[in-house]
C-alpha cells in the first residue's frame, strides 16, 4: 500500500507506465501480452516512437518521423509547452528526437492519445492466446495500448512484455502518529491521508471525496486540513463533520496544473476510555472517485484502514505455593522506563505520567486478587508493590514488564502472551512470615521446668547418699 499508483482511469482511457528501460535483443521484433483481458473486449497496439539503445542498456534514443502515422497527433501535443514533451529535429533527416521535461505526465499523454486514437493509424490487434491476449511481431518501439473495455492498459516499450488491463485509480494511504500504533487514553493522535491529484481530462465533472469514520474509542476533534502540493486548500474544499468523522470533497478539476501532486488530509482524534475494553480502535478512510467521463454518476471506491491498540496490565495476587488462595489488599504503582509513575484521572479520563510517586494512581487488589492498569503503550514498565496484604511479606524488588509493538510481552524476561483486549496478566505471589519466639513464652517455661527437675533430682541424690553413709558404720 505504501507505493502510490500514478496513473488514473478515464472513460475509454488507457493508461500506462512510461517505461524507458528496455532490453537489448538480437531480434528486431517483440510482443505485448495482456495477462488479464476483460471479457470479450478487443485491444490494439499503436506505435508512437521508435527506439534504439546500447547493448549495456544505459543509453536510449526515442525518435519519431514526420511520415509516421502518429506524428501529427504527437506534434500537436508537444507544441503545448506545459505538456513537457519536446520533439527536436535531427539534421538532414525527417526524424525528431523525443525528450520529456518535468511537466510531462504519462497519464495525460495517454488520455490525449486515447482521445485522438483515430489519428494514430490502424495499429496491431491483439489475438487470444490461452487465458491472455497478445500482439506479436511488433517493431521495437514505444507503444500505446487501447482497449474497448475502457480500462487502463499501459504505454510500454515493446520487447516481449506483459501488461495488465487495469483501472489506475486515485489510491490513498493512511498513517497515524508516524505509525506508532499503541496508544493511551487521553492521547491525541494525528492521522494523515495521502493521495495524488488525478488527471480529469475528458471529464466535465469529477468526484474526489474522502470519508473518514472512527470507532467508539476515538473522538474526532473537528480539525481537518487539506493541502495539495504543500499548499493549504482547506478553504476551497467542502468539509462536513459528524460524530464519527468527516466527509471532504475536493474539486480536482481546479488542480489540473498539479497532476500527481500530493493530496494530504490531516486531522486529530483523541483516545477515550472506550479504548480500554477494545482489542483495537479502527479508523477507516474511503475515497470515492469518478470512473467514467460519459457518466457523472459512475463511481468507484478505494478504502484504507488504520488500527491502534492499547495494552492493559492485570495483577493476579495469590499466596506463594497456592495460586487458588487469592489475596486482597495488596497495593501497587506502575513506573515507566523514564522513571515516571502512572496516573489515571477518572474525571478527565486521561492517562498521565508523574515524577512524584505520591501523586501516582495506586491500585488495590480485590477479593479475587485482581487489580489493573489500563491503556498502556508499548514500552518497558516496572510494577512496584507498595503494601502487601496483612500477614504477608512485601515484594523486595519490582516486576519488569515489557509490552511490544507486535502485541507480545515479557514478564521478568519470560515470554508472556496478552489475552483478548491486549490484557497481560502477571501473577504476583506473596509469602507469609514465621512467628518469632517471645520472652516468657513456651521457651522460658521449658527452661524453668528443666531447672526444677534438676533441683528435685539433686535433693533425692543427697538424701540417698546420706542414708548410705549412716548404714556403713
């Protein structure tokens, strides 16, 4: 999608790529094959210029003779300086060297040739060849291919080349924030829709209308701007805003002096809290354009979609060794790679990052051991336990969580897969402590009992020993 097509469709128009690169071959004839002929339509190849080139294919020379069928038609086009086509006489011959300038447009030249096809001579008809149609035994040259389908073919330098019967449409592409596709609630996104000025030759009216529609998690900020070739033309465009986006219409017939110039539409949208519950937020742009000069009500459409994502970190708090024992009352804050803390403003519904931990949003696990931080971009985060549940030891180090742009994640360097809605659950275990012995407790009683037993044993020994002493006399 990143490559823009430069040629545009018109009734009975054929369009083309000006291919100046050719291949040197020993034979002096070539062929053109249409790989996708449409229905029962017929096609004809008209030679416009002769071509010669060096064996290394680095130098090319295009010429036309004043006796060629297409000469008068081509000369009339070249006589208009703005068309960018120049015919320079070759001394002592009836030939003219062909060159092009900055103003040359292959699309405009093709439309002109189509309009004047009757003056180009009989040409060479294509014949069916299996699933294709082919014109064979063509002298090497620069050819204009026309078709009764009215669809777009190409201007080509013939030497066994393949082309397609195609509609060259005014394509568009779309980006958001330099393709940073993960977002936070409250973040303002800048969307850019890019197209090109089409040729409207042959049309009395030409529709070029862009409709943009946003999902529930995005709020359109009513700030559409349109430029053509870098010049602001917003005031000249017709723009209608609605709750979900806008419709912008541009009269391209007013910009035919800028064919192929960039058409750029920009606007902003704010991520709202609806993004928290969605897997992604989708923004769709559709280009509606005219495709038939003879029918002002004939249109085609081209659509492009951009998605943005938000991650959620879900805490699962449980007792060490017993994941089914969920722990309520644990408190956490979240820190980013810049050392700032997550803060969610429930009134404004905006995520921000603050330097002071005291201002951070502190989440507390509920009876199911759950708490969460919502609407996070890709990046590295540190989950810090600020208070453990009563009777359990507080974590001694933060948990490192990495959220990746490709929608994967790691928790303390271990791979983890986010669930639906890009929610990443991190298990956090807490250990309970051991009761310490107390003064006067069981330990003291044991020592007292042992001491008393020792005294009793000593008394018994003394009495017994005294009796034995008396009996010995």
